[in-house]
């Protein structure tokens, strides 16, 4: 028999046999004992205990929340630091690229200057050979005339 059935049932014990009466009374006794234990359990709660438990729960929740907030703050701080480092590295890469471009430009200028020098030297060499040839031809012509 359940608790709700016990509350709603009216029983005429005269219609029961002795064994049925004994069984019924054992159920009633168990039911009443359960009710007494429940009553004691609920009376064991005092307002101060409930307030204390509530404060401990709030403290635990607050501590957990603070830990989560601290963890979240650390994560945000790490992200900000990483973004700053990324910005610095990108700036450094940009500066290195500019330096490399400047060196390449300087090297191109130097190579062009060397090419120009080679051309001039070739012209001088060709010119002096032609001059020498003219002088030799003139000298040879003069010696023939004399």
C-alpha cells in the first residue's frame, strides 16, 4: 500500500482474518514510522543552518565564478599579448622587406655602374687600338715617303 492509498482508505478490521489484520497493522506501523522519520528530518533543518549552507554555496559559487573569471581574464590577456607580438613581428618583417629592397636597389645601381665602366673601358680599348693603328699607318706611310 502506498502513502496516498493509506490516506484515502477506510478499513473495517472486523472483516479481516487475524493474519490480514497483522499484515495491515505492520503496513500502517511502517507508514507511520516513515512519517515520523520524515518529520524529524525536516525539523533538523534550522534557519541558521540553511543560511549557513546558502552562504557556503554562494561562497563556492563565487569562488568558482572568480576562478572562471580569472581564467577568462588570463585567456583575454594572452590573446592581447599575442596580438601585440603579432603586430610587432609584422612590423619587423615589413622593415626587413624594406631593407632587402633597398639593398637590391643599391646592388642594381652598382651592377649598372660596373656595366657602364666595362663599356667605357671597351670603348677606350677599341679607341686606343684604332689610334695606335692610325699612328702605325701614318708612321709607315711617312717612312715610305722618305
